[in-house]
């Protein structure tokens, strides 16, 4: 599902206009980007935890040329799903699998 599919889903499941759903989705995405960009962590109880990890520079082979290259410092985004999210996804998968 892409962003527009998510907006449609939120709109239909919550009986709100698509424009309102779009604004809500965009506000959440913008907030997550800004918070993680400042090096902070987002903990949503039972849903999960968003954080970043500073990756140090390292040497690697360029797969297309075989030459050595340096991968610069970057922030890696990490998401760890919470227990309720994991359980809900597994239950939904079981229901989907049984409906087939």
C-alpha cells in the first residue's frame, strides 16, 4: 500500500474526508522526519519504537566496478515493533490465510 492507499483507508475506516485524512498522514510523516532528524526517539506504547543509529564510515567494494569506496557517515532509521502490533499482524495474517 502506498501513501494514497493509506489516505483512502483512513478516510473510509474513520468516516472522514480524504483531505482531512491526507493532512493527518502528512502531519505524522513530517513530525516523524523532524523528530528522528534531531536524533530523538519516538516510543508509541504497544505500537513500536522509531529511533536512529549513527553509522560510522566504512570501506566497501563498489559492486559495479569492484573498486574500493568509502561509505560516509549516515543515520540509519530503526523501527522495532511493539508486542500489540506484532500480535495483531499475526492474527490478521491468520484470518487472511483462512479466508483464502
